[in-house]
């Protein structure tokens, strides 16, 4: 049963009865307030409250009067991450033979660049998402009689567009009779992807579409001549490797003179990113598109965004936690991208800190944490300037402030910081 304090106006020497006098109660409240403030300070030291990019304002002095204000409180949490270019992935090298040249690790390659040489033939990087799975070229599987009118041999204009498809598909203007073998068109999305790259490299004179025609083969021959290759007009399955964009060369898995294998050469993207091993049990913050702040080793803060979250949790090494209790924490990889690459400077790798918003409450009543007092009947309260107390319900602690609510709490109410 809560103790009720009754104020009496008895004369000097009169006993006040079982309840303590007002001064004694206030002394007890102040002692409790000190305990509450100390406990809150410990919570803040453990990083459970969060903070802004710059440190919170200096706490109000004991005995001062502050108003209840309306504000937005944000709880921020920091986790460790690693800056780099991401996990190195093996290049899908389909050429067969002996490795005769390798690029320097850390170098970059773009469309049309040579990634490596196999049997002294260049393996060239092109852009696309569809892997190279077959040779691209003209095949002599048709005949003059059964392919007439297919439109393979077209009267292309200077811009590569067909003006009037001819009845013949043979590169020879004069048919030699029915059943004569002629080049047959190769069709498919892989042809469109390759022709898009060929045109982007400056080799034109054909229509960029899903048909590999005689004019495509002529452009391929010019490209092969620039690479020092035999002008066959056919692109071998091992001559090209596709990627989504520029790549950064990783560590090779072979040496010069070795036979091409699965891990001949690795690569990453060219943009620096951060990988966080987030606790699988507390990774609800890691949602694609979530904005975060990254603190670099030199103290610089840059903006980042969650790009992907791993679906497979990894058990801790040794199966034990940091305290050696055997209760290790499983983690999932969270990849954070950095849009402004210039903001990172020349730093390529290193440990960083990633700060994310854990909780946020908007337009709530707040007071400095130091204004809280513990009431004898339980719970927390605030001391008004006239020495009376008002009970409050606490919410989020953040930025040196605490969310408060209650029927007697209003914006602008003056409260005292206990001494």
C-alpha cells in the first residue's frame, strides 16, 4: 500500500505521527534521484542510448530549472564493419589452355580490355548479364534452296539497318544451285548482347538485334584484327567474359604457365563498400535501402545505404562468445554501399564503424535525463518549481534526454534538476 504524506500545521513540539515530514521525504526522493541519474549514466556509457553525429549538449547543472520540451528522439547503435571492395569472385574463364599473361592485382578493366591471355590469345571483358555459352558466328547449316528469303544477306545501309531484305542468304551474290551450303543466321539474346558491345566499341555497319548476320561477321573481323587475332568472323566461347560493369582484379589462383582452372582469376566491383557481420538475432535494422552513417579510420563520417543482407547465418569461430561462455552469436553479412566514392578519399580497406537508427519517436515530450527522480511509491517523477512532484511514464532514452508522458505533464512545464 502506497504511503500517503499528510501535511499538518501543529505547533512546536507536536509529534507528526508515523508519516515522515516533508523535508525527510524530499531528502529520500533526492537520494533516489541520484541513484536514477547514475543508473541512466551507466546505460549511456554502455551505448544503449545512442547519440547524434556530434556529442549531446552539456547536461544541465543541479538545481537549475528546465522546461518540458517537444522533440524527436533518435536511438542510434554502432557496429563494426570492414571497408573494402567486397568478396572476390572467380571470373568464369572458359578458354582452355595455358595461362600466358595475367594482370596486376588491384588493377581495373573495362569494356574491351584484356583480362588475361590463354595460349597467347586475349580473353576480353564485355558488359552484360548473360554468360557466354556458345560460339557466335555464321554456320554453314543452311542451303540455297531451303533458306531463300530468310533475309540473312540483307541490303544494309550505312547505319546498319535493313533497307530491303534480299531473297538470298549466301554471301555470294550468285547462287550455285539448289542445295548449296550457305551461312545460316544465329539468333538469340546473347547475339543482341554481343552486338551491343561491339557497336559500343566502335565496330558498326550492322543492325544491333538478335541476328548474327554477314555484316556482323564483317565487324567481328575488324575487331579481331585490332586484337591481333585471325580474322575468322566467329567469336569463341572462351574469347569473351561478361560482367555488369568495370571490374577490379583480385588475386590470381594460378601462375604463368599453369593450365586454366576454376579459380584462375578473381574479381570484384570497382566501388568501395562496407561489410558488417551483424548479429542474426538483432539484424532487424538491416533492411535494403536503410540509410546509415559510416565512420572511417580517420574520423571522417560518410553516408551509406544497406544494399543487401545475407540469407545464411554463420556460426562464430570456435562456437564461443567473446566472454568465453560458449554462447557464441551467429551473424549474417550486411553489405553497405557508398554512393559518393570521392568522400572515402584514397582509402581502400580498413576497419570502420557503422551507425544506424535503432528506434525513433517523433513529436514527444522530453526532459533531460538528469531531471528524473524516483518516487517513494514507485516509478519516476519530475519536481516542479514549487517543490511538488508529478508522476511520469518514461519512454525512449536518447541524446541525453528521455521521453516522458502523463496526465499532468505538458509542454513548457518548468521542472527542477535535483541537487
